[in-house]
C-alpha cells in the first residue's frame, strides 16, 4: 500500500478509529444498520438518522468454512464468510449492528440472510428487487418495497423521514459518488501516485466511515493528488494495463490483486460490486424519495438480474466503454466459486470484449489458498500474452 | 546433436509437479534433453537437471547464454535468467515443432490446459481446469491403481472393440467407486477404460469449448503418450491430433529454451 | 449374467384380469386395455428396451404387476412423446419451463415441458436403444451440455442444451426464477448469444414474503405479458374465462391426487410401493391427456382402497417399513434401494407442493394464479416451509425426513440444514440431508446407498425407542 499520500493515511486512521466511534454512538442511542446487497438505498438509512455500515469482508477461508456448516459448501465463499462473521461476532461492525438490511437481487444472498435470521436472531430487513422490468408493475413493486423499507427505518429511528434530511443526504451521497468517479479517473492516468489497491481501500473505507467525514477525506485526497506531481518515470518494463470486472472483491480478499501486482500488471480500473460498479449510472435527478427510487431502479444492473439481449445489455456496454476509456490491454474477470450470476456470463462477456479487441480472462477462485499457484499461473500467462501483444503493437507503430 | 563452436546455447527448464525436464537448444536445433522425477524440493531438481544437460552437452554454465524456467516450480528457479509460465512455453514449443499448430491440449499430472496460438506461436487465448483433479493425469493414476495395470496397458485395453460404458462422476474419488460398482455389475474392463478416457476427453473438451478449437491440434504433456487418451481426444474433439516423434512431455522445456533464445539478455 | 441386459416382462397370468380393467381415453379416442397390453409386452420392449431393464437399481418398472393403474401409468409415460409429436405436428407449441403457471400455458394452447421432460424427448428420439446404448447417449448429451456451462452448474439444468441445439422441438422458453432453481434462468440467459436464440421470457418470482398486494400484482402482470407473448406465436388470445376453466380442471385433478395420497398415507400397511405411490400424484401437463389422467387416478384410488381393505402390501416392501418423507428439488432416491434397506418413501415435497395447491376459481385468474404461486409452501422462507414439511411428516406418518439436492444446486443446498433443523425440532423425527449427482441411471451409487441405509437404521432405532416409551 502507498504510504506516501497523507490523505490515504488519514483515511486509514479514520477507519481504525471507527469501531470505537460506533460503540460510543450506540451508547448515546444511535442505531446502526448494516447492509449486504446490491440495491439497498443506503441514503434512506442515513437520512433517517441511522448509521449505515456496508458489511463486505472477505478472504478469510476459516470463516468461510465455519459459515459452510450453516449454509453449504456449494454456496458462494463471500456469503459463507458472512455467516462465519455472525457465528463468531468478533468483527467490530457485526457486533455493533442493530439490524441488517439486505435485498433480493442475489437470491443466494437472500437465502443467507434467512439463515442469519434463524440461527442468530439477526433483525433482518428485506427489500424486494424486481428482476423483470418489462412490466410497469415492476416499477410499482420496487416503489412499494422501498416504501416499506423506509417505514422500517423510520420505526427504528423513532421518527418519520424529514424531507430536509433526505435532500441533504442525497446531496452528500452525490458528492461522494462524484469524488469516487474522479478518483477512478485519476487512477487511469499515466503514472498515478496511488495504485488500484489504494483506491479499493479508499472506496471500501466509505463502507463504514461517517459519510460526511468521508466526503471531506475524499476531497482532501483528490486535492492532494492534484497538487502533487505524477510519480517519477522509472526505467521499468512495459506495464500491462488491466481492468477488473466481475462480482466483488471484498475487504481482506487480496489474493488476486497481490498476484496481479507481482506479475507486473497495473490495474487501471474496475467494474466490480465492491469497487466502481455501485456508482455507475446511479444518478439521482430529483432530490426526493421518488427520485431516489428511480435512480436505484435504473442503475447498472447486477449480474443476478437476467437480461436477454446482448446488444442493449448495459453491463456489457459499460464494460466496453470503460475498457476503452482506461486504455486497458485486457480484462480479468473475477468470480468466486459458486457465484452463478457471474460465472455463467463469462463467455458472453468475453465475446462482447472480443468485439472491441480486448482479451478477457476468467479468474475464478475461492478464499482458500490452495489454488493460489494455479491462479498465479493463469494470471501470469495472461499478462505475458498481453505484454507480447503490446510489444507487437509498439513494434508495428515504430 | 552437438552444439557448433561459437554458437549460442540456451536452456529451458520445466519443473512440473511430477517430473522436471530440460532442453538445451541452439540455433541449429535441439542439442540435448533430460527428464528426472521432481521430488520434494523443486529447486534441487531444477539445478540437478540443469547440470545434467550441461554435462551431456559438454558445456559449462558460463557458456549458456540464457536459461528460462517454467512449470509449477519456476518460482524456485533462482538460477534462471527469467521465469515464464508453461502456457507461453508450451505454445512456443509446439509452434517450433509444428508451425501449423493453432490449438494445444496439455494434460499434466495436476492440471489440464487448452491453448490457442496465433501464426507466430504467441498465445492468443487459453483456459485451464479449475481446482479439480478430474481431467488430469492424476485421474488416470487413480484408475490404474483400481485395475492394477500400468497406464500404457490402460491405453491399449481401451482401444479394443468393446462398447463404451460412460463414467458419470465428475469427481476423481467418486469415479473410483463408480468403476468398482461397474465391475461388480459385470461390465468389462475394456469398456470401463474406454469410459475413463472418454470422461477425461469430455472434460478437456469442456475447457476447450471456452476458447474454441482451431487449426492443427497438438497434444502435449505426459498423458499425450497414452494411446487411449489420444484416441479419445480425437473422437471427442472430432479432429486428428498432430503426431510427432518428439517426446510430448518435453514441449514446455523446449518452448522455454526457444524463448530463452529470444531474450535480449544484458551482458 | 449382466442384469442390465435382461428385459422386464409382464407375466401372462395377469393378462385376463388386466384386459378386463379397461383402457384409457386420449382426445376422445379410447385406447383399449388390449392395446395397452400389447404395447407393454411387445411394442414397448422393442422400441424402448432401456426402459424395460429388470435391474431395479437402474430404474425399471415396479415389480407390483397386480397394480394395473401402475402398468397403465407406464404406458402413459412411454407413449407421451408419440402423442406430443403428433400434437406438435398439428401446431401445438412447446414451451420449456421450470415449473410455473402450467395452467396458463395450457390455456394458451401450449405444452409446458420441464427440462427433464424435454431431455427425455431428445433421448427418445432414437428408439431401440439398449440400456447401455441409452446411457452412452445420455452421457454424450450431458457432456455436450456441460461444454457451454460452468463446471459447478447443476446437472439438471444441463438439459437446457437440448433446447439450444433443438434436439427436441421448442418454440419458447418461459422459466420463472422460483426459489427452487435459479441456475435455469442463468442458463437460459446464456442462449442470448446464440445465432438464432429461441424466443424467451424470464419471469421473476418476487421472493420477499410480505402482505403487500404489489407482490402478487407484479407476478400477475408478468403472467399476463407471457400470455400475450405466447399469443403472438399461437394466435390464441387467452380470455379470463378460458384460463378459469383450466384452473377449475387442474384443481379437480389435484383434489383427486390428494384423495389418493391420503388413502395411501392413512393405510396401516403401505398398499403400494414407493414407485407406484408416485402414480397417485400424477400431474396433467397437457389438456388433451386430462381424461386419461382422471381415469388413471380414479382407477388408482379404487385399487388402493381395495388393497387397504384387503390389507395388501405393496410389492417389494418389507413388513412395517420405516416411512421416509423426501424433501428437496429435482432429485429422487432410488425406490428399490430404499425398500431393500427396509424403508418406503411416503412422499416427495416438490410433488406435494404442486398437489396441495388450490387456485381460487372466481375473479381475476391471473391474480389468482399469482396469489397461489406466492403462497406455495415450497417457496416460503425457511420457517414457513419447514412448518409445512413438519405438517406433511405428520400427515404421512413419516418416521424420518431426508432432504436431497443435486450437486451444484446453490438453492436447495443452502436450505438443507436449516429446514431439517427446524423439522427435527418441531417433530422430534430424525432428519438428514444428502447431495447427489443425478447424472444418469447410476446416480451416485455406493456413497448414496451407505448414507440412506445408515439413516434407515437410525429411523428404525428411533421408532423402536418411541414404541417402548
């Protein structure tokens, strides 16, 4: 990790302080609502005066094994680890939860949440998400579901949602999204001072930090990066530019990024659900509840939402655009074993990227270390392949 | 073949999970090859085989222009000038041996790969098995222990006219007990063995489908020496497999040596 | 001798009684008992020798040759593709589903084909195959399917490949993303890259269980849209009245199936073995077969009633077998294996879920269909689903509950433990869960046998201990 950027150190320090802050806040009567999902309108949690915390820890095979005792070994590792977190209750964020919100975008996740309800008496609040948008009733369904979700947030907060509070929250979150977008744009430049690993750390810091404080820290970071010069030119070998896509790389899941770095690839961006993807196409046009619902309804769809046409699949279009914008040489498509929404789409995504001449490699893995060398060989071979192609292109340009 | 005087010499070392291979190569061609079991310490096997080929070629280490290491044990090859993955090395090696190769199937002890090449022998695409022994040499070893025959005999028996009995299990361990049940049911060993090779070939074909099979198909790795596997693969992929005199187990090391010759090593 | 190669023969001794038992009616045409007998003893073994294997471990017919409704059921199954081919040639549309609103599909003039059914159609396209040849063909088709899918895909959805390669006719794909299965939806999604993809419409089942009307309205709207899309290929505009008519008929069939099943459950001794008991839950997927299905169920009910009165036990069952309720989706235990070990299967949760459904017959039929779907016990959150399973266990007098699922099934595997834990707490019965590989007749062989036998031993001890108390 990059330690020469002061703002990142500050963010890290804020994250370190956060569990203690949460404990104090709860003692003072504040309520904490954790959430795991892909369409939870976090803004509503915040606007009701509750503290939203996105639960997104991964990479711990031990916890995944514990979780598998409740769910099964044929379920996604991330979800297994989630259960493991609730079994042990050692995680400071899980300990401080008053409720857990989840949505039905990913049905494995929904199922996992029903287990948390049953085995650990977790107060789970569900939000239904429609997957068939061809019928107008889908919009009405989502609107009603969000309405019901809001009622539960209001009940927890002990007061109805204040319009002014909602407006302020929506502006705040819009500011955060804008800052994150700018951070990713910076990352794709030549010779950035920070790496993708740093950016992911910053993005995921936002899952737990006080949101107003987080925006300030983000702005400080952007300011510092703008003020400082680019990283010095080094006589290094040509660096391959890689874009990451797929499901999610949770906090603590460092296997792939470590291998990529060791192979000499530079990750210039991502479209994963623990990185950039939640911020894509999420634009609240009207600062109201209706505006928020409309924004979430039309955001970039998660892989678990089926789409039957290739030509107008936003996921593919956005990925193609991002690959071009970041000048990626190739895409590493990350999925966890048993994550069906993403692993079933590999071939189609690969073919779509072929149309813009960007190779794609699937990196399917899990949290156990057993397949590390297998994954390393694959990633290294892919980087070699891209490197070779890049060398040929440069030779032809000469 | 002897190295010509003043000719450059390059060595490729392939440290696999079961065997370590090396090829010494010069612009005139292949000078010498060697293969030894990998053993517990891959680094030791790598050094040992390097010494072997140098001795056979009657040259010292100083006379070697570059060494490239590949295979699972490449991360321990500090004696190498560069490490390159076996995917790239197999591609280069197969292309060297048969320039029309466009698809390589490599079945090793622990993994199975399908590689697509361009006309210059560069990797265009590849796919590998996930964390599972099905479709690898390990699967065949387990089965040979059930039948108490050698791998070569398995291949020969599977070539008989007996009708195939499908093996349904995707797990190596469960396939073993499925085979025992089939034997108890009265099925012939030849039929079952046909099913075993077909099961591996189907697994490979599933991996191959992810990237497509194109042009001449080259089969490398130790399992390529098994006639039963070659026949099953040809049947499932519905195309002939390129047949050469060269030991398919040495293709990775050869490719590494050829890649070593392409390195611009700073003197 | 290899048992798999021998052919099952119905004994001549039963022929006279069988001929006197009456035939079946398909599309107002009577198929006589004589014709059925000829098919089951001459034509069938020639056309489908694989289905007539005598090795019960590999499938094959029930040994209970005195259960004539069972023989007729086998005839019904073996000839269903002949009838379907005929109807298809006359313009019937084939819609591949994954359960869902089959009443709607019938009202639209379509045939609802589940993946295993569509798969069987592809398999039966080639006749005269021995069991070995059929197994090879089955295996080859499955391997072809798996090339297009990730390795951890459930083997049951692999048959969707028969859809994309048109090995059997298909006009439309209409899965509902029920909790029972999601892989089907992702599998169908992969067909979108095909050159000529089959028209499809993926319906979303809103899983979040609550009292709001918007859930039902959303699902009903999708059903209406499906009806319009199917109307575009069939030229049939479904009216509320037409749909209600089908609902009424299907409700009646389900009531009949429930009566048969209750008779069986209440009998002191199981009057039919596990395979034949399955006949009692026969569903009618095609309107044209409805009369025949009613005739079968009516005859089955009468035969069961007689056996209960005469205290006749199903063939192959031991005296006082342990009674097993099987839960889960798309997976079955080999009945012979269970019975050899001293058990009998009293029901299958998935099958009972459909059987116990009652769709309101007045008002908006689309809303009623959607309401019934949302209320299906099988699709409820774990506490509710388990409560229903516990109720089934009580009604069927089960001695234990086994939950089985296919390897690769994210959904059912996730629910296995929690459902069995709740059922165990509620009923005090032994419960367990198993994953199996349903990849052909030889399904998971010895591993499964060991586990099932061990569980049967547990149930036997538990029951004995209860009696002592």
